[in-house]
C-alpha cells in the first residue's frame, strides 16, 4: 500500500490528481466557513489551481500529436475519428490559450487581454469535453450494437468468455469516462457563466471526477 502510494504521488498524473483533490476539498470547505478561515481556504484553492497549470503547460504537444496521428490514419471518415479529431484540436487550443496567460496568473506580467483570452480558452475546454462526451456515448452505443449482433449463435468456449469479459471492461471504462467528463463539464460552464452552479456543486463534482480518474492512475502505477 505504502509502496503504491509512493509511486502514485511521484507520478506526474498522480501528483496532479492529488493536488486537484486537495483544491476541490478546499473549495467545498470554504463554502462552510467564514472570515479569515474562508480567506485562507480560498487562497489555497487558487494557489493549487495555479500550481496545476504547470502540469498541463505542455499539454498542447500531446494534443496536437494526437491530431497529427488521427489525420495520418486511414479511416478518418468514421464518426469516432472525426469526434476524436475535434476533441483533441479543442484541447490543444485550450492549452495554448491558457499558457498565454500564465505570467499574468503568476503576477509577473499583467496583461489587459487576460480575461478575454481565458474566456476563449475555457470555451475550447467546454467544446473539447462536449466532443469527448459525444465520442464516449457513440462508442457505448456502437459496442452495444456489436454485442446484440453477436448473440444468438452457437455456444463458444472459454475464448468467447474472455471476449465478453474484455467487452465488459471496455464498457465499464467508457461509462467511467462519461461520468468524469460530465462532472468536469460543469467547470468551464461555470467559468463562462453559461450554467452557474456555485462553488459547492463545482467542488463536489471535482472531488468525484478526481477520485474516479485517480482510481485509473492508481491501478496503473
């Protein structure tokens, strides 16, 4: 247990999720406190949010690498392919626009266009999550159709059981991703004032999505 925990917090993704969990817990706690305690918790939340930005500073590289891979693939005419292309393009643009304001967020170099650029960044983040949700739903529907078509034949041996188990694992992972993206979608919607939900709801859904995502990382380390 301790050994795995050590691997988890020393893994970049694991450490980022740990900081995200603390940030979201501070956000929820700040709702139920007043005075100097609320100020300290809010400050902690903001500082942790800034720290986490450094973990995704070069996220645009992976995003556009995925875009390049998708464009070079055959079969880009598929629905899932186009949805993935749109998702990673939006994620890449989100990361780049957010990176442009990092010095402003650090208090090093204030710029008058920070709010406008961050609004565009959060808009691309919202779109990226929408495309991700749509792609996951499409994958779930496709896998459901495949299973239905596969029924009604002769009984298979253990090999078929392995395929069924693998299919269930994929389906479970897709449902998990659907829940994570659904929770995270509330964050840019709140930041853009498209669907104001408040700190308590945002903090609570962040805790849920963080724990779910962290569980996948924990299983891999």
